[in-house]
């Protein structure tokens, strides 16, 4: 029979594992949603989402990823491969990232209206960050001790 001290230690270990799984799950869901919400023309914008630890990546790629599969898989590898209780970032360094998020395209075109992308008229990061609490609550329920 385990002592009280051993029971507390076992609970603390499970709780820390629960926090770690929740943090990773939230990061993966939030980042995946951002990547999949990204508008697609050539697929270059979607290919340029990079997850990193602590400091945002400054990477830029010439690759295309219309489906977002590679970007999501690479992000999941970063998140799942990180040490316990790490902080994750997701960045896109394409020169038009800010315009996709906040508008400002000059005039209307085949893919824009009123300065915004027709595919993502409310941006891609803001709309997903607004759902953060919902994602966190869902992951916390899944990983409850």
C-alpha cells in the first residue's frame, strides 16, 4: 500500500502530465486552425507557417503547400518534440501576412474585396485566437486528472 507521500507524488506527476498534454493539444489545435484558415492562391502563404520554441521563426520558404499538410505536420513535430512545459510560437514571415490579417489590399481583385482576402476576410490568426478559451476548455476536459 502506498504511503500518503507516495500518493501525493503520483498525483503531482499525473497532474503535470495532464498540463503538458493539454498545452501541446491546445497548441496543435490552435496552430492547425490558423494554418487551415489561411487563404490559398499558390499555397506559398500556407507553406510559410513555422512553429518554433520560445522565439518566432524568421524562416521563409519558396515551397507551396495548398492543403497545409506539410505545414501542419512540421508544426506537430515541433510541438510534440519539445521538452516538457515549453512555450510555442507560430509565425508567417511572408511580406503580405499583415495584409491578409488586417486588410489593406489596394482595390478589388479576383481574390480581394474591400482590401481583404475573399477567403479570409476577418484574418486567420484573430478569428482563431478568439476561440482559444473554447479550445483550452476542450483539451482540459480530455486531459483531466
